C-alpha cells in the first residue's frame, strides 16, 4: 500500500500532527467531495431528489448489514449513542416488570451508562484489571437477575479490545442480553453479530467512520425486537403498507417489524450519503490492509515509548486485545502539562481518565510518532 498517497487524502496532515481520531476522525477529500455535492444538490434543487437520496441511504444499510453479517432490515441509524442507550433503558423499564440489573464495565464512556442510571436501573460495574476486563470477571457479576451485559468492543480510554465472540457465547448460555457499543472499533475492526450472539449493537461513526457527526449505527436482532417493544415512535415508524405517510387518527396502527420501527422521523440524508462514501473509501483500501497498518504504527509507537521509558497503560502485549488507541502515564501533573505542551508543537492528543490518549490512524506515519516522542522526551527532561 502507498500510505503516503493515502496520507495526501487527508489535509489535516498539512495542519497538525493529529492523534485524536478516537475523538473524531478527519474526513478524507473524497468523502468531503461527496458531502459537498449532496448539499449542493439540496441547495439547487431542494427536495426534488429526496427519494433518490433515501434510496442511496438504504444502500448504506445493505453495506453495513453485510459487514455485520446480518440483514438490512436489522439496521437503523439513530442520532447518537446516548439516544440509542436511552431507547434501550426505556424499553427495559417498560417491558420487564420483575427486578433486574445490568452488568457493565467501570471504564465505559458515560453514554453507555448514564441512560440506564437515569432510569433507576440497577447497574453492576466490573473493575478493570491491568486495564483489561477478563471475561471470567464479567461473568462473576452476572446473576439470576441480570438482564443484559453492556460493554464497549474497544474501551475509549485504554483501547482494550474485548473478545466479544467468547463473551457473547457465555452470555447466550445464560440467556443474558448482549449489548455492544462498537464505536471505538468498527468498521476498522470486524464484528459478526451472529457469531458473537449480539442482541443490540451501537456504533457512533464520527470516531472511525471518516464522515463527521453522522449518527449511530443501531443493530437489533429480530428476537430482541420481538420481546422488547419500541418505547418511542414517529411517523416513519408506522407500517403503512407501502404508503409513504400514515395519516390515521384515533385508529389502531402497528410499527414496522423491522428496524424501521426506530425511524421516528426524517434525518440528514446528505451526511449519511457521505458515510456511505467513507465506507466505500475504506473498503477500497481494504480493511485487512488498514488493520495491518494500524498494528504496524502501534508496534512502532510502543517501541519508541519503551525506549523513552514512558509508561504504557493500555494492554499491548496481545494483538487480539489491541486497537488504534494507546494511553500513557507520565504522572498526573505531567499528563496535563503534556497535553498543552504538545499543542504548542502542533501535536494533538487527548486527556482521558487522567492519562494521555494517543489514537493513531491510517494517515499517520512514523515521522508523526517520532515528533510525538521527541516532544514528550523534551517535556520529561524539563520536569
């Protein structure tokens, strides 16, 4: 692969050394062009092409379904992960009348936990063990009242990548729902919802979807939808027997049996068209090639951090547990200083859980990492 050619697709590399993809990935030129064209058409023609755009986004659902090994009727797009988890929290409260709890990880991003706590659902949290969440530790929290386990595929702070296939098998044995937030892993790292026995999957695509704030992929299994009625509905949720608009008043109606039941109303088709272009862009590079490159950059970063005697917090010894996120600890006060100091060098990282988070991407190169390590070493010597 000509990674320097791919690097040129990302103008951000001309303006900064960017290690913040776990916050939001920049948009490559090709995707920006598609988004501009979509909004230009909206500017010049209004909604004359609305149905064409809607069909284009339905193609996106088919692409995502293939990637997740499911059917397009199980895929929906919601505004964000907090909305998706709130929908689940409401559904659980409405449909389960006996006492229940949810098991989750202590390190989860708050959008995975706040919606459930807000609705008064009992949450049981698994503590991290050397920045990992061993499956046996998770299962030890599961009891007869556990309705679901909610976990990230990749933890947002440390980049720990969970073995969701093995965890899903264990939960299936106990008839416990499996809810996975794949935001920090998918689409760069694969997910097979059938093999992993996933009941619900969410994924906010502005992290590694290369399309900006577009929304959250929301997968639900047919079995989940059968047992958990949607707690919300809108005009697009209603099964109209192929009519566009439901106009009935005070007459019974039914929601779609598919994931279309969660389409409460219209949404931004132009950015979804951009996300489809982003998936096609990544697919042209090849996801195997992308993962190889991420591990290659990760190996180099780990080597340089060790040489500089900088503590690596993320679990990095096992490729199956690694992602494109590595967090380091230079000491609490120095971590804060490091974030600011790096910005004076035009190097951008993130501060998470009082650690410095480095999230690298396919547009980064070894020179970016060298400059990062050089700046961290300078700071370390000065303090």
